[in-house]
């Protein structure tokens, strides 16, 4: 492992301090914090946005296994299944976890059984 220089150590310590301070504002406050309604509504979309940000680059990159057959990519069909499930059942409590489970249920047989 390479030695750590001073700038890297300073960056790690600074980011650690910023993270601890910003996350503890809710604990050290004398009065309860009220989040505006627009922020609460925006946070409802955070899980699906984070999931899309993590998964989308993997889906839209070319498949090395089947470069000429993009329809034979299990990741693509898992994402399509997830999106369809989410669109069909949105607004219910189980929609996001159900969409994830459904997407995996589509992905795994295609990947493990048919080798896509």
C-alpha cells in the first residue's frame, strides 16, 4: 500500500469532520427541526433516484458477452421488468422493494439458466 501524503490525510480528516458536523445538527439542536413539505416530497424519490444512478451505467454499457445482440442482455430485461413493475404499482407501500425483487426474479433466470 502506498504511503499517505499530507494532502490526502487532510482531505480525509476534513471530509470526516464535515460529515460528522452536518449529521449531528439534528442531535445538538435545542428545538426540533421541521423539514419543509417540498423537501419531504423530494426525499420520497431519493431511493429510486439512487438506485437508477447506480444501475443505469451498467445497463447502458455494451455487453462484452453479446456485443451484436443487445436484446440478449439479462441486465436490460431485469431493468425493463423493474420499471414496468414500478410503473404499474406505483404509490403503494411495497412498490420499490417489490420492483427490486421482481427485477432480480427476471434477471437471475436469464443470467443463470440461459447464460445471458
